[in-house]
C-alpha cells in the first residue's frame, strides 16, 4: 500500500530536514478511510524498509490517540487522573468531560511539546549511519473529533524545525482543504505539503521521459 511512498521517502535529499521551501517542514499523506486496516499493516513494513541499508532512515512513529490517552492518564486533578474522571462521569457531565479534554489538547498545554521532546529523544539515539529525521503521526480515525489534524499541525508548527513531520491521514486533501469522512477538518487552508501530489508529479515526469 505504501510502496510509492517508500520510493519517495528514501530519497537522500528529501531526508534532509532543510530541503524544501517551507519554514515548517510538515507533510501529509492521505489515503482512503476504508483502507485504514491495510494502512496499519503497511506502516510497520514501511518503517522496516526505510531502516534497511542503504537508506538507514529510522522514523519515529506516533499514534496520536495513544499519546492522548496516556496524557489523560498522567494528568490529574488532585489524585484522580483525568482519564478516570472522564470514564466515570462522561455520560452525566459531558460539558465537564469536554473541558478536561480541551485542557489536555489546548495549545497552551504540554501535549504538543511532549511529542516534540519524544522525537528529539528518538533522534539522540541515532548510531552509526542512522538518520532519524522523519516523525510519522497517525491515529486520526480514533482521536477525531477531539483533535483535528488542522489543529494539531497549528500547535506543532512553532516546535518542528530539525525533522520532517509526516501526517498519515484517512481522508482527502484537495485545494488546501482536509476532509475526514466527507466533512471539512478544520478552518482555513492547511499548511502541510501534500506528499500524494508530489508523488503524482514525480510519476508524471518519469512517464514523460520514458
């Protein structure tokens, strides 16, 4: 499923965080939502392919929903984790539940900084010929609508600089707009560059030269 993406990501120049024309090195790879399970099987294989010689790229893979649940588990009010409060009172106090979730996912929270620091820690473990300049983020089908990809990228933009953030999105990206299950995801144009469009462009050029 991700074979064409592998051929694109293994390019030595693209692996350089400084390559490209954006101050915010963020990219998006969209795939049909109905292919979610196929994607989950393909992502570990993509990681293995990139890590092998001669590419030596070891990406950091983050399931944003799992990270969110862990944040709820470790954020407490008194001695009670937010997660326990939400599970116990979600039905009878939905507004309170939403307030707790917004506190964890708000732009001023430590949620996004913790993701950035996890990537930095991953980079520091590089040995030998390894390159660790890709951060793969997925899990949007699980965390939506609590956190949109649009909101996530907006909060990550001030942090990302020496690696490339690549978001795997189960939906469509057209005319700078994201759509999840047919509904617009976020307000305003999306900042990330489309890897699908770049791959299609490369394929078209290759076809014209053969």
